[in-house]
């Protein structure tokens, strides 16, 4: 072989050698649940890791795997948390909730819990026997007005670890009568941090007391703000139309069901700068036009263990 041919051969091989010897990304493996949300009339695609960008302080983080949570990976635990707010009038809402529970896939375990006088009461732990979950539903009995968020935080903290897919649907007016700042509620912040640390997504449906028209509108608005705050920053969504009760839960439960069917486990490598044991703010976006990625605002860095497969 001539000298020129030999040099050309080495030039072709050198990128392959460099690629094979490239070091693995340095940092902490992290897992985060994300949802392909509003897809604006298009059929939702099956995303790949190349369709996402993950950044921290505008710096890109390497995405190592994206697992669609379908088929063998479709396991989900969903807790329905209902606030027994004073003078609530559920009307046909519980019939709609019953139909929603019955329509969930067999892979979804559903739990039922209530907020009574501000305290958590678990009526049924997550079960794949959906008829049993429906039987645990009961209409509100009335309750002393109290913040719903401590009960949400307790539910998240006492939820036994199992499937990585854990979702809460909370029905409440979101009002904390003891709050002194209409735009800031420490109990909501505490529940949000607990959910972010546990990787739990929170969806909320605003439902007021029957006498809401006699209430201070600023209190109603504050309750909605706190509900939206917790839902949005955990990667979920808050549903409400004005200050009155929703005429029907059907469209919103349908939207929730669509979200639950389009969830992914994204694995990426966080920068090692801050170390483990902290909530870190990251941004996850889709590279595809007209498709929204719903993701938590922060992720808990557990430690330097390898990310498990999904």
C-alpha cells in the first residue's frame, strides 16, 4: 500500500476510533416522567430520545433513553383525592368519575382518598379492581374549611414506592382560610415540593362550595392560583372555568385520560456540579412542531446510582 493510501485509510478509521473511546457522560443519572400533552389535532407521535431537549441553566444535558409507557411498561397508580368541602354539591359529577374509573386500562390501579376537615382519609388503596374503587366513592358530607394541601402532601409522602408512574387527581377549591398572602400559600409550596421529590404528577379540578357566590372573589381566585401552581409545576394540569363549578367533568376527564395514555420515562444525565440530594430545575422541550411536552419544573437528584431501565 502506498503512503498516500495508508494515510487515507487512517483518516477514515480515526473518527471510528475516537467514537469508540468517547467517555460516558459525567454526572448523575436521572429519571423524570413527562407527558405528550396538547397535540393540536394531530395524532400523537411515538417520541424518541432525539425528539427532546433537556437543559439546565440553558446548558444541554445528554438524554440517554426515552421509554414510552405502554404495553408492558404501562403500569400506573392513580389516586383520586376529593375535598369534602363545606356545602359541596357534586350533582352528576360522581357518576362521571365512576365512568372515568371504569374506563381506565386494566394496568391502572386506582385509589380513593378524601380530605375531611383538612385531614387525609384513605378509603381505598390503589387497586386494579376498578369496581372496588368505584364502591369507595361517596358524596361529600361537608367539612370544616381548611387548606387541602397538607392532605395532598401526606398522601404523597405515605404513598408506598412501586411503579414510577404515580398521579393524583385532586378535586378541591384550593382555598386555605389561614393563608395571609393571597398569592402565596406555604402549604401549597410544601405539597409541591413533596410531589416533585417523589416524582408524582398532580392534576386538579376546581370545585367550589355551593355558596361560592357569597364568597370573597379574591379568596376564590387565590385558591385557583394555588391549584394551578401545584399542578403545572408537577407536570400536570388544572381544570376550571371561572369561579363556578364545571358544568361537566367529562371533557376534562377525557383530556386527562389522553395525557395518561401518552406518558414517557425520560432518562438523562444531570451535571455533577451541585451533587445529589437536591431539587434541580430543568427544562424539557419537544423538537417537533405543534407538540407540547408537559414536565415537572424540578427533579430530585437522588444520588449517583445508575438509572434503571424501563
